[in-house]
C-alpha cells in the first residue's frame, strides 16, 4: 500500500481489504432476547459457513467513507462534458429515467402473455412508428441490443434478400472513414471486405465508387455523417450507383443526432440502417449497461426482419411468428425494453420540433468549438462539420507532443478527454463531439482549457507530455494492463 502524506486523502484510498482489521464491525445488535438456534441445523450445513476467506472487517464510517471517496474518482456526465467523438455521450433528462421506472413497465415479465402486456406492446409499436418516421423508412425491428448488433442484423437482411434473388454475392464495400464495427460486421456475415478511400474532403469518392461496384458487391456500408463529422453530400448518387448494379446501401445511423428532424436517410436512397438508442435517444451509455440498435428497412427488406413481428389483430397487439422469409430471432425476448421506453419518452417529450432543435444545437456546438480551436489546432478535413469536429496534432507534434498527451493534460483541467487517435485516417486525431446538451458556458470552459494546453505545448511541452499531474494515478502501462490484467485481490 502506498501512503504518501503529500497526497490528498481521497486520492490515497486503499482497497477495502487493506483497510480491514480483525474484529471490526459496521453494525451493533442488541443482546439476544430469544433462545439461540444453530443456523447450520435450521438451514442445513451446506447452506452455512463459518467464515469467508479474506472478508474485510471495517467500521460503518470506514465503509461509508471508502465508497464515497471512490465515487469522487469517477468522472460523470453529471459533473461535466464528455467530448468523446463518435460516442454521443450526452446528458439525458431525468424524466426519461422516471418513465422507465414506472411500475407497470419496469416489472413486466418479458414473456407475459400478450393480452396482459398490451401497454408494453403499444410502447414498442409506437416507438417503431416514430423511428420509421424519423428515418423515412418503412419498417423497424427493435430486437438488436447494440449498434454493432444492428449492423449484423442489417447485413443478414441484405444477404437474405440477395439470396432470395438467387445470389448472396461476395463483397461489402466500406469507406476508410467507417467505424471499426462495420468491417467486423461484414466479415461475420460472411462477406469479403473491400476498403474504399475517402477523397480529400473526407467523403466517399463517387467516381472511384462507380468503377468498383460490380455484380459481386452486396452492399456499401456508409456512416453518415461519417466519422470525420462530415456529411456525405452525394448520398443519392451513391445509392443510385449501387442500385444500378443490384447492390444495396446500408447506413450506419449511429450519428443520427446530426440528422434527426432535418433530413431522412429513407428519402435519400438508403435501404437499411441502424440507430443507436443509447447514443441519440436518451439511454446513457459508457457504463456497460443495456443498449439498443433498432434496424429500419425499406419495404423490400421487411419480409426478412427478425421474428416475431408486432401486428394488430381485432384491435389488440399480438406477435406474429408466421414469417417464412425471416432471418429468425437475433436476440432473446423482444429487445432491451427499458431502453425502448426511454427512447419513446425522449421522442414524445421533444416532439418533431424539439428533435430538430436538438440536431441544430448539436451541429451549432460542434461548429462553435471548431471555429474557436481552428487557430490553435489543425483541422483534419476541409469540409463543413456537422455534430463533431476532428483535428490533428500536426502543430503540437513539432514540439514532441501527441494527441494522447493533450488528452492526459485535459484531465488536469477537470475534463474528460476527447476521442484520441480515431478515426484512423487522420494521423494523431483529436475528435471532439460536444453534443447538444452543453451550454455555451461549458463549451467556453472546455475551449479555454484546450487553448491553454496549446500554449503550454509551445512554452513548456514537458508539462503536457508528463501529464496528468493532479490525478491519483499518472500514466499506466496500457499494454500490460490490457494483456495481463490483475483483477483479483488475494490476501497476503
Ligand atoms: C458507436 C458506434 C457503433 C457501434 O455501436 P455499439 O452500440 O457500440 O455496438 C457503430 N458505428 C458508429 C458510427 C458508432 O459511433
């Protein structure tokens, strides 16, 4: 145990096991006023044990302070901005949490008979309809549990459709600006991945695409806006090129918070797409909790959607399993229901006008940051930014400071770092997504910190390359931590 008197007491908190000393208790019980019984006799010896090896023994105040101190190590969305690009880590109104906890919804069993859960089914049906409206698509499945899971579902739908036409084809095209889950998805679905290079504006090169697309191409997976935060303005032309050769257009819709209420992928030639409810539509993410990656499709893919499908029969909601072309189930139950409730609450609370405003604010905030930081950091692509902006560390690298160093220094200023070194096509990327929920005051504080760090890089680069200075732990050996993690405490 490291004990340095110079360190803040909260930052020096040991493990609970290390605080333990024999005989300490966190409780006091009154004298026994009934005859004692032998627990092993009553419960059976196999259900009782004399002690737990290494069980920590601490007082009440020690237990309370221990966990309270640990809680102060956490960065949280309630504390400040998470400028992680690509992630959309935004503050979500508490009312959506309250709605998800309404007893009738929170306590419903996933396999309760349909007549007893008409309300829950109505929530799902309304959400499907709302997402279809927002995306401009014809039908939605709520089953997939995350974005990547939605991608896999979507590509399996494409495979099923092409198979029904006689040939599943061989390749899926993926721009080099795509999220890493895209090529993984295509490979798992049995397709060869062919990378296509972005042009100097960070967009798909339409002419190059036209040369590549042939009868072997099943689909193009495009992220729009892409991971540079740049809108693929040629999306209709791209769709046309694919459709002319019998291929389909998949859109990764994880960045839908840059489009909702403004434009609809379904109106622009997209055949199938997924959404990340845990990014755009209110479920907090980053804590490893449940997510949801609904898939929206055009009419020609609907017969292949996962079973069961919700339908109305004599004025009631029922599940339809009789769908011979379906790719089958992709998940137990019917999706992560609690996430679906939050999404519907969020959408209904905002309304169409509110969703549109959220989009405009997300884009405004990203562009505010871009404009304020452009004089200090090199912008990655000479195209307008939507909901996030990407810089490179080119100027700072001349002083020996890289994007990872700047991110560590940001921690000293009390901010969560931006996304480091992604997207890969930008050397030394700093990817910043403020989201719509940040006020001008918060953005200014973040911008001030970034400008201050840029100045430090020029005047005293060591201050930045040795950061963080104000945290409990400085730089860890990330390789060893990933390859040989020690996750179990053993009594000495
Ligand atoms: C987050 C993200 C994904 C993956 O979503 P998960 O829910 O993490 O599986 C895919 N594409 C893009 C563009 C994303 O930002």
